[in-house]
């Protein structure tokens, strides 16, 4: 429902808090059969969220890098709630849903953050390859490039596990 | 259910692993180092060299340190997801001697100092040997005679490396 509005939300001080909350709390129903549960363990709720919302945010990284609100949307993917980029008031608003999430989500917050960071890292590092030099000329942009380099997941091969199925019934 | 269990235990043991997308910081490191490798100082006043932009200089210094400086702890908080020694290696090979020496004598003394510190602490013997040759006595004499900001810190790091 919010996908068509992601770009505008990311650059609005108030609306982006909704997006941050969505990344923090979205859950998907997990199917009940054993094999489907196993298959969805490779694509858990956070990874499904990452594929949709995160990729939408990353696709606008070049334009987001030019405004404080846009940069904050990118910072949230790799260093959420960092006091270097979020005010105490903003952190407090984002944290309002933490008690609710603790009751409704099986996933630890740190695990969720790590999965979102992993999902965002490749796109953000590619942004640095393509636009990092120019972005660094801007004061705010240099902070963005720095934190992407320091905190994005990188330097290792990401593994894609495929299961070959030789059904023996 | 029994069929599903057999399916699970007899079939799922074969897991093939193949590299998918390589998420690699070396390309990003190279891009940022290449941005520094242009001749210093810039011959275009409207487009100063990155090292002459204080915020950009701070960024490169932080990358060579491997993290942000914490005033609370009076120390650099290293990020486990980033290797400053890898960045220092890329810096040496991409930026090269001439530009590194030029920026060290200009507005980049603090960045050069951090580069030397990183190489001294984590660099290979070959890297240390090379960088000693770059920052040899002739350079030290020129630096001492200059008014470059940060020259005392750089002189200290050169001495520590010798």
C-alpha cells in the first residue's frame, strides 16, 4: 500500500517515521505445513520486507543523498537509531512500537536490523562505487558515504543455498 | 507426514553452494581512492581537490582509522564490518607516491599521518619499506620548513615508522 509513496515518504520528516516503523515491525504469515515452513525459513518475514521496501529506498539513493531527510532514510537501513543521525526525539518515536513488537514478533530486534542491513548493503556499496566521489563533496553526503563504508556488510561472498530435491517417497 | 519426513532427511542433505552476488567493499574503496588520486592541488579553483574539503578529509581520516572517534571514550570505535588496513593498501596503490606526498605537504597532513599509522600498525613489511622511501629525509626537511597544518603530527608518525 505504501510502495508507490516510498520516495516521497523517505524525504518527509514525519512520513519517514512510518516507513521506519514498517521496517521494524512488518510480519508475514508463516505457512503451517512442515516443508513450506522449511522453505520460508530461507525467505523469512524480514527478508521479504527487505526485498520490497529496502530495494525501493535504495533505488533512490542518489536523490536521497542530497537531503537530510533522504539521508536519514538511508542511515536507518544500516545504522538505525544512531545518535549521530537521529535526534533523541526521533529515536523515542521510532521506539514507541518496541513493546508491541516484543509481544507480536518472534524475531529479535538485532536480528531484524542485521537482515535489513545485509539486504541494503549491496545497493548502498554500489551507490558508493558510482556516486561516492561526487557525494563526498557534500558535507552531509560525506557522512553518508563514511557510514556506508564502515557499517554496510561487505568483503565476503554472499552464499545462495540451493536445495536439490531428490524425492524418495 | 512420514513421506515428508523421508523427503526431508534423505533429500535435504544435498545442499549446493554457489556464489551469488559478491558484496565486496574493495570496489567502493577503489572508487573513493581514485577520487583522491587526481593531481594536487586542483588546477580548477571551482572544483577543489577533495583533500582540500575539510569534511572530505575527515571522511578519509576516519576510513583510515576504521571508525568514528568517540569523545566519550577518547578513542576510535572500530567497525567490525570495515578493514582500515585494506583501505590503506588500496590508498597506497591507487593514490600513489606523487599525489600522497603532495597532499601530505598541503591540507592532507592529518590524512597522511593516519595512513602512516595504519601501515605501521597493520601493514606488510613491503608496504612499510615503500612508505619510508616516500617520506624520506628530503620530504621531512621540506615539511619542517613549511607551515602545513598538522605537520607535527605527520613528523611524529614518520619518525615512528622509521
